[in-house]
């Protein structure tokens, strides 16, 4: 990368903050780091502005949900790299709108919000209908050559395995459930590690476009239950949620986002990959696995 660069991060949430912190910590001389935020007068927003100021991060304002492609393109124009940390919560159509705005602005490099599963492998028509839009973004980026792009496939956020509403691990109840079966595998990475790895990738010279994989851990649900028992030093109740069950539950409640995710992960397609093929393994970058995350989580309670 040139010494004169301008990076714009979209969003400052659960993933945006780790990305911003890692970029700020490794910012090259004469570079500019900005974040795009929605206008707000809330106390939380003021605290965020103070933190960003401490990191020497500039703030620009826009509304990704309501601004048009043309308005967003005007905001994006002139930046060297744009990294989107705006996820599915922004609503359907947002990912395609952002990609179109980036291309319309002629931004040289783009890292879209694709932090998650391997959408190419999953394909269209999966239980999680939001994934189809992600494939639309990939089609859009692959159909052009002006903007280089890097997609970072990270698997599930590590913490999501232990989210009670997701249902896989309920630490309080002492229950571990397998989505699909005990041999079904899942890849996970912590937001902190995703932030660190994304900043590293953004700081490199890109000789082309493509998908990069990360993994804090890749493990089966059986291995996950074993890990939980080892850390808790007690036997946990084990239950299998079969694909048939997950699909039926979704059919009975088709708008339930959590049930969409369960069905996708239960099918086990495109949701895991070998650690040996990941960016962090090949670059020998230390990341946090499930066992380490769980120990840290329990110690911080």
C-alpha cells in the first residue's frame, strides 16, 4: 500500500470496533482512518466519539439504511479502502446497495460484510434467505475489474456458540446440543481476532481479488461438548437437534431468524473449513480457540 491512504470503516458495532482498533494500532504514516456513523445524540454515541478521538479516527456521518446509492457513493469517493462492518441487522438490500455505491464511487479496494460462512458453497435457496443477497454481492464484485476486493470468511462468532437463544450451549443449564449431529463441524472466530486479521489483510498489497478464510477453531459439536465438560469439570446433558427437526421448526415459524441459522448450520454445508487452509494458520498468526475463549469468559463472570 502507498503511504498516502484513506480507509473508511462502515459501522462501529461488535465487529466494527475491533476492526477500527486494529487498524488504528497499525496505521502507516500519512494515512487517514475514518468511520461512517449515523447521527445520534445518545450518551453512548458521545462515549464512542470520545473513544474514536483517542484513536485518532475521524468521523463522517451518513445513514446507510436511508441514503441512496448516489449519496453513499459521494461519501465513499476518494477513499483508498472501504471496509464494511454493517451486518444483516441493517436490513435486506443493504449489502447490495453498499457494493453498488462502492463501485459507483470507483473505490480501489473493498472488503464487504461477508464475515461468516462460505456462501459460494452454501449456494442460493438456503434456509437463511439473507444469504442469497451475499451471493448477489459476490456476483457484482466478480463481474467487474476496477475495484479489488477481499472477502474474509470467518465462520460463526465464537460467542454465538454460547448464546442461549441460539441453543447450542447453555452453560447455565449445563446442556450441549448438536445441530445436525455430533460429527457436524463448525468454524468460529472471535470478533477481536477478526478485527486483527482484517486489519492485517487490509494493510497488505493486494495482487488480485478473492476469498480469505480464517478460523479461531474448527470443531465438531461432539468436540465442543467434550470441551465444555472439560472446562466445567462436570458432565453436561447432550441432545441432538436433527436436520429434519430444524427444518420442520423453521417451516412452522418461517420468519424466525434464529431458526433459519440453526437449519443452515445443522446442514453443515459451507459452515466449516480446515484450519490448515486459513490465513491465520498460513501466516502463523496466533488466534483464540473455543477452549481459551470459554475459560476467559468464565473467569470474567
